[in-house]
C-alpha cells in the first residue's frame, strides 16, 4: 500500500509515520516528490494495522497497490520520478537526455575521440562498455579490467557522466568509482543478484528490457533495485524479438507511453540496438521523442567501419552532429528540450 502524506506535513511528522510503519514490522520506502510525499509500505497487513496508520497525524489517505510490482507502480508517485544523474542532468524532466558513445571501448584514444565529438554535439552522458556479453564466445568480449584506467582517465579529462554495462555483482564494486550510471543489459534483465547489488550501490541504474520480456517482467526486475532503497532507476526499451528480419529487433514504441501509464519511473529508448542499422536510427529517435521518451541511448564511433562491436549501427561524428541538429527542433515541438 501507499501512504499519501498531507501537504505541509513536517519532517518530524513524516518520520513519525515511518517509525510507526517500522514498528508494525513493515518495510517503509519514503518517496519525496515535487508535489507529494508518499511512503510505500511492503508487507502483509491487517485492516487493524491499516486503520492505525490511517489515524496518524499527517496521513492524508492510504491507497492499496494491486500491481505485482509494488514500488515501481504509478500509484506510488503519480507525478513521475526524476532521476538526478549529477552535474545538473536529470532524467524524467523537461530535458530529453542524450547518452551516446561506443558499444565497446577499444582504447583510450578511441574513447577520448568519441567523447569529444559527442560532447561537442550536445550529449550529456558518454556511454562505453568494457565488459561485453556476446552471443558467441569467440567475439570481442571487451577490455574488461584493463578498461578501468581508461574509464577513469576519460571521466577526468572530459568531465562527462559515464554509463557502462555491468555483468555480475562483482563488477558493481569494481566499477563503482569510475562510472556514474550502471547499465543492466538485455541479457541480464533478470539477473536478480546483479539487480540487488546495483540497488545497494545507490547509483543510477538503467535497466534494458529483455528481448522476450513483457513490460510487467521489466517492472518486476526494476523492483529488485527499488526494494533495496535505490529509487534512481531508469527503464530502457531497446527492441524485442519478432518475426521481422529487415532489422535486428522490433522497437516497441508503444512501450514508452504504456510504461509511463504503469510506472512512475523514467523511460529512455535505445534505437541503435533495436535497428542494427545506422540509417534507421534518426527516425527511431524522433519516434521515441514523440512517444514521450525521457532520453536516448545512441551508439557512436569515430570509425564505424573498423569498430570491433556493432559498427553497422554506429553513427560517426558528422552523422551524430546532424542527428542532434535535427532532433532539437523536433524535441521543442514535442514540448521538450535536448
């Protein structure tokens, strides 16, 4: 259930409510929104316990949560959650946050080169993987631990926020001090021990929808992070597996408004992995913004023809600048900024 706090309630009053929830043996999850403060309460409750909470000073009303994803449900925070990434970058507000960079970091020179041109074009976050889960064990698996010094160097030199994929719980500690945002890839969406560890980290977490996962599956995965007290969760639509063979995956654009109706969490879109083709990326970016996406995760490379991973879907410097120039007026027309 969700306890809606009365407008103007003092912090002492809110803490008294949280204390009562704990005293009754439940797990309280306070959420401080722009308009409302709510306390999500997890655990089986009797009517007597609910009545005792309803009678407390500062409680406006209590709303039951009927969804299987308790903390991710829109009921918890009707106004929507804004995730502060740091440096003034917020996902879930007016800005459409652009995250761009290579699928895989190949060298410090390559990563710096890409970082410079995506920053110049207006990207807020630099992506780049050092651990790469590949379908074939014979494909490039990333620089792995050798990429840690590169992440640290590029972060210090460019001053950009970094997002990078983490594959297992051990990687959370390993990468904690060199990345700003953890990315959970589509293959790891239901790696529950990894989700739990990311929840404990307190860092923003982008969770990509699995290729065969429903929206409810995705929200239940998010719940593993939320239940650890980490509310900095961002959902990512990146395409699902269908019968179509003209592109890598089918971008489920309907997922954006559907997720926003189901959940308070911000939603971003990865058009690059959905398309698998550079020529489709600009149109899918526009579709995502029109559908209400809070951000984009776009693949770029200084020389896509020589990329070790996914060069066919990566935009070079000129293509990325052109994309950004085209998206700004489009975002403005949709009532957003880029």
